[in-house]
């Protein structure tokens, strides 16, 4: 059996594009809009969410048979919070300047609809390995969109990528101030959602036609 046909493979690959949590499920929008003005901030947020989502899914799956249904949501939040605290401490220790900018949003990972949704919809009902892959897929799917938005916003708004000046900034480029403001994030997210949904729907229609 091919990897893509296994439960874990379907979960991982599906979350990357077909069921992408940002433009298909419209989840995790707060951080999408808040941290994408600089690519470095975005990369750290994405790494933190992948870590928290993957390990939370794994832990919840391993404990799913021992968690009483009446308190499962509270237990899930506690597990997620433990991993998010690890992420917060690591970023605070190794990237203090960036933590000042994205620190409040790291804490919000605990209640991020993506991580809570995957824990409840998948990890609480499936074995450990597929749940781990599902968490990784959801995190990477989220990261793909955020990184794409951040690259455009930083390039257009600051004329830089990862803090390095682009050649165009010194030659002819006029920086788009709107791109470093919240409206720029909304604009880019709308474009990504439109493009992504159009592509997925077109692919699905081709599949039906065949």
C-alpha cells in the first residue's frame, strides 16, 4: 500500500492542500494576520505550532482510551498548554527580541482552532502514528500559507527578506506601507484563499469529470 493511501498518509497530505486549515477551513486566522509582516517572526510561529500540534496530537492519541469523555476538552487544553509553554520558553530564551513581538500570539496557540480541532476531530479517535502525521500535516499546511503571505508582505512592505535588503529597494522600489499594516494581511489572506480554493475546486471538478 502506498504511503498516501494509509490513514496517516491521507491525514498528512490532505492537510497540506485539499483540507488546508487556513484557506479551506478558515482556522488560525488571528496569527495569520498578526505575525506575517516579517518572515522571521512567521517562521518561529510556524515552527512552534507544528511542534505543539504534532506532539499534542500524539499525546492525546496515546491517552485517548484513558481520558473520560466528560473532561476530554479540559484534558486536551492542558496537554496543548504544556507543549505551548515549552515553545514559549524556548523562543523567549533563544530569540528574546522576536518574543517581544510575537509573545502574546504564542500563548494563543493553546486556543488555536487548528490545534484544538485536530485534537478533537482526529487524535481523540485514531492511533498514535496517524495522529502524529495529522498534526504535522496541519502544522505544515498552516505554515505554507503563513510563509507565502509573510514573504510578500515583507518584500513589498519593507523591501527585505529575513531582514536582508532586496536589490530593488535601492534601485526603484517604493515600499507599500499598507503591507505592514493589518489591511495588508487581510488583502493577502483573501488572495491566498481565493487562489487556493479555486485551484482545489478545479482539481475536484476534473476528478469528477473523469
